[in-house]
C-alpha cells in the first residue's frame, strides 16, 4: 500500500526531528565531555546514536515504500546550557515531543487504514534483535524521566554538594553503561 500524503508528511517531519535530536544530544555529549564527566558524555553519546538509528530506520522504511523524503535540519544553534538541570529538562521535553509525534503518525495511519505503517511502527526492530520504534521511544521517555528524577533527588542549594552529586551520578552512568 502506498503512503498517503498526510502520513508521508508526518514521517518526513519525524526524520528531521530524529536527526535534530541526534544533533542536540551530540552537543550535550560535548558539553559533558568538556567538563570531564565521561559518564554523562557517554550516556548522551548513546542517546545520540539511538536517535540516528531512528532517523536511518525511517529512511529505510520510506526507501522500501519508494516514497520521497527530505531532511530539514535545524539551523546552527549555540548549544550553551545553564546547568545540568536545564539539560535534563530539555532531554525529557524532547523525548515527550518525540513520543507525541510518533503517536500522531500512528493516528494518521489509522485514519488512512494503513495497517502496514502501524505494524512497522509497533513491530519492526530498529536494529537486529532490538525493539520497535514505538517500544524504543517508550523506553527513551522512561529513561529521560528516570535520569531527571535520580539527579533531582540529590540536587539542592549547596554548590559543593551539588558538584559531589553530579560526580556520583556520573559514576552511576559509567557503571550502567558498562553492563
């Protein structure tokens, strides 16, 4: 079945969104790398790769459908962050937007009676042996909220204690990523 124009437009928006998420997370990775916080940097490097995998996954689907696609990247932005709290808020908000966009594709595909796209979103693994796009997105949203919650549990008004807590979470991330 051919994709309708409405579903195709949403998939094209998703391609661009995933690529832009990749760019945002790479810039966050660089921010943490510059602070010698390797756990945080590695975590956001993994997130960036995941977004890039989503980007490629959608392009592959459109290629299989012989559907046209285009990538609209955000103009360069000076990714300066006030603090880690701001980064985690942006991270979680970005994942919420991504989830909303994916469900909009599902809803449009339902309206179009496009069972193939719905099935692909829910069942086709993004990588060999991996999860589907929808399943991965649910995990990413949970991961963003979990990291934000973990960080805020130990964050307070003392700069010295906050710096210690940032390092503790950094070590926790290194440990988690090494598994």
